[in-house]
């Protein structure tokens, strides 16, 4: 499959893509909730020192979030959305 054909198949409207991104981020935060809590606990009551004091927690949180928020995940979500749209059109 060529790049242009693949791009056309996974093309969604801007609003749909924004909604998918938001859904992806919500899922990531839900999956990484324990690490979010650890980072929030470390950061509580700190200002500038949070950067170096909570570096370990921040890195763990970012690694976790990246597992659930990357381009491959978004493309899979777009494809699933497009497949759902196609099946809706076929059922009409």
C-alpha cells in the first residue's frame, strides 16, 4: 500500500482527530494514575525544586504516558474510527 493511499484511508476531520487525541490522553492518564499520584505527592508544596527533586517520578510518569500517547496509537484509533464509520455506512 502506498503512502498516499494509506494517508487517505486514515484521514479524519480535524475535530474528530482532536476528539481522538483527547480520548487517548484520558486513557493514558487513567492507565498511569498511580504514577500521576506519586508525582503529585512529590510536587506538593514545592515550586522550583520540583524539577530536580521529582525528576525520577516525572521520568516514570512520562515514560508511562508515552506508552499510551504516541503516533502509532493515534493512527490505530483513527483506523478504528474509520472502520466504524464504514460499517455504519454499510448498515444504512
